[in-house]
C-alpha cells in the first residue's frame, strides 16, 4: 500500500475557495511540450490520482463526493479520449473561446477564467449535492492541474494553498519542442515544507521526489503546530483497478520512446 498523503492542517472549510496545485516538473521547470509529458513515472501518476481523489477533511466519511480538477483547454484536449474527462472528478476547463471543441459531459464545465472556475466551485457547493451519473455527490477540494498557462495564473493567485511538486531529476532540452510549457520558480510563491518530501522509486533511470510547498502568503500566519499531518489517504483510493494509472501512463508515455532521445541528462 502506498504511503499516506499528509495534508498540513490548514484546511479552510468551504466556501473559502482555496485550491491546491499538482505538477511534475524537470529541474529546469519544464512540464511538457507539444501536448505531452516526456517522461513516464508510474509512481507519480499514482500519486496524482491519490492526491486529486483524496477525501477532504471537510467531507464526512459516509458522504459521496467528487473533487474538482481545473485545467487549461490544451491540457484537457491532450488527455486520451478514454480518460477525458478525468474520471471521478469534476473537470473544469479554462478556455477563452474554444469551448465548442469540448463536448458537453456531466463531469465537465467550461469557464473563461480561473476566478470563474473558483466561483463556480463555490456556487456548486452552495447549491447542494451535485447530480452525477453516480447519484448526488458533495463537491470536495479543488486542484489546478495544468498546463503552463494555468499554473502561471494559479501561482500568483491569492487563493493558492498547497503545491504538490514532483521534481523529476532530469534537464529537458526545450529546443527539441515546438511548444514548451513551464512553471515559474516555485520559491517565489511558495515555501517548502521540507519534512514532507518523499522520494519516489527510480523508474527508467529517472529519480524523482514529491515535494510539498505552501503559499508563502499563508506561511507566517500558520503556527508550527498547525502543519502537523492530519489526514491520511483512504484505503479505498488504492482500490478500483488500474484504469486511471493506465491512462496517466498513456498520457505521459504515449511518445516516451520518442522523448528518450530528447532528454539531455538524467
Ligand atoms: N508535467 C505536468 O504536471 C503537466 C500537467 C499538465 C499539463 N502538462 C503539459 O502542459 C502542456 C500544456 O500547457 P499549455 O500552457 O500549453 O496549455 P494549457 O495551460 O493546458 O492551456 C492553455 C489554454 O487555456 C486557456 N486559457 C489560458 N489562460 C486563460 C485565461 N486566463 N482564461 C481563460 N482561458 C485561458 C486557453 O484556451 P483557448 O485556446 O481555448 O482559449 C489556452 O489556449 C502540455 O504539454 C501538457 O502535457 C504538464
């Protein structure tokens, strides 16, 4: 069984509107190019699924829920058909006008800005349980999951809370991509919770670690005692088959063989 996810006890119960971010980045802050991610790390893909589907502390144990994943239109369209939208989560897609390319789906909403996405989450929470194919569910935590344009907005947004950063210890030669996406320097906007760092198993010669960072604006107001871990991953999150891990592996690795030639160092 995977190690539990440790969330610092800084939950602001809804409707406060905070969100967390999940990203995997190389040492030169590269996150993807030409609509794919040039590495395949199964343990990181499992981590992504666990974090974005974990039960928030404000949702009672017996209450069905969905978390929210917020992403840019390019990231959304880069998901393989079979896993678009990301299952078991409400997918909010940011677009300035290409919404016609995003088919309607009960688990998809299209919005024109990050603030609209966050407001929508608040409205849905206020409206009561969300009606889905699986029945009524509570609206849980919100996660910004990319890509580069949306991370740039989220890094600077005052409602950002935790950043789950998988640092992949490779430097990517970005000149090999037509369109590259990056994150900004994380320490400009976040402060690292160094005791929360977790090494991932080496895969394909690649080392990586999951780091947890907290909005620097929150940091001074959070007493040391409040950063104690309080929530653990639910066993149920590890059940339910491999479908999403397959998807995420596909997402990251569809062109992995091609990408191998693009890595400049390990
Ligand atoms: N490593 C990781 O963790 C990770 C995670 C996710 C994605 N990625 C990678 O990131 C890359 C994609 O990133 P990207 O920067 O090219 O694209 P993106 O951020 O996924 O999407 C950009 C699109 O979002 C919409 N958008 C951007 N700003 C907006 C705003 N202020 N209001 C409303 N809509 C807005 C626009 O859509 P319209 O054009 O429709 O207007 C824009 O074209 C891919 O290579 C993907 O594989 C990596």
